[in-house]
């Protein structure tokens, strides 16, 4: 029996607006969790920011194995309410449609207006923020935290769990500031590396623009280094600075390179964050 998930219906506008209507700038909505194999079965290996080890693990499987895994993951997503079965027709194919939460997170990964990637976190891969095109919301993708099981025997990227949260731009700025001010684990004999926050998105000319912040924690303050700024900021000042940065990328994601050439670097074409 054939199995087909209709991933073409990624119109997240109505459910996204509904969620934003019930959220404030200090709260978020959980979109649920999916496994790496779930993302692959849903076409996630074609998304612009797909984790490279996950893509490689999926592509290394033969067609029979991919079909077997997809069937298993479809049943799992059905049991978790992420997808729903359509009424059976006369054909042999079973069709499923996406639930609202899954539509939102897939649309964010597939058609991001811009992304924010954070580095120096004990996770694999990095935590990523997506702004779905045409919205003022942010979808945060959080891979499960690396644990001791990673050290014993390498775990397949297909088994990695990703959780997703939906919130406002203001909450995204607060969350980035909270993360940036956390202590960075490092050996005593080595200087602590900065936390890196990289904004990335397309320009009007179809090029790729990026803007990277390096944040060094200094007690209760943060020293921020980036094109156009080198300053010590309090938590409140850091939240304000990140709010302005997120808003600038959200409001004019396609004209940043032309408008702020000193703060943004442009490159010939798209590249993975």
C-alpha cells in the first residue's frame, strides 16, 4: 500500500496568526517534537538549512530502507497527532495531511525569510531560529542536548530529536540575550570563546547576506563585537540591541546588504548557515 503525505499544503498564515493572537512577548507555544527521520520523511533534506549529517545519513540509505523508515515514521506522527489521514478513496494510496503545528514548522524551515543560528552550545547541531516568510513570528528549532550516550557509541542523526517553539520577535530577542549571557564552558587554561549569533537571509538581488555578532560574557554584562559596534552592554541594553537587530532583519530582509553595507557582508550565492 502506498503512503503519501501532502507536504504541499504549507499555508501557515491562519494558524500562525491565531497563535500570535494568544501569545504575548513573554510566552511561547510548543509546536511539538520530531525525530530526524520524521524530517527526512517529510522532505526536510531539501530545506535550505538542513543539518548536513542528517541529509547524508538519509541519502546513504537505499530506496527500500527509506520507504520502510517513512512508513514507520508516518505511523508515529499519526499517533502523535502531527498528521491526519484523509478518507480512503478507491485507489491503493493512503494520503495524510499536515496538522497546523507541523505546517508552521515545516513552512519555517522550507521558506524562511531569514534565519538566526547560535553557536558554542553543547548541542548537535546548533539552535536555529527561522522567520517564516510573510509573518512577524519566529520558529525556534532546538536539537536534543548532547549527553553521555553520544560519547559511548555515535548516535545516528536520524534518531536525533528536534523540538520547536513559536514566539514573537521580542521573545526571540530576549531568548538570544539570555543565551548569550550564560557562562561558556571552557578549560581553565584556555580563554573562553565568545557566543556567536549569525543572522542570514537573501537580498533583493538574490545574493546571500549575513551579519555575525560575537558576545563575550563579562560578569553581568556582555561585550558585543560586530560590524558597527564594539561595546559593553547590560542585560537590558543587550535585549534592546538584539530587538533592534531582529526587527531590522524582519522588516527589510531583502534590502539589508544595500542599506547597511558596513554591517553586513554579501556573498555570491546562498550557502548553508
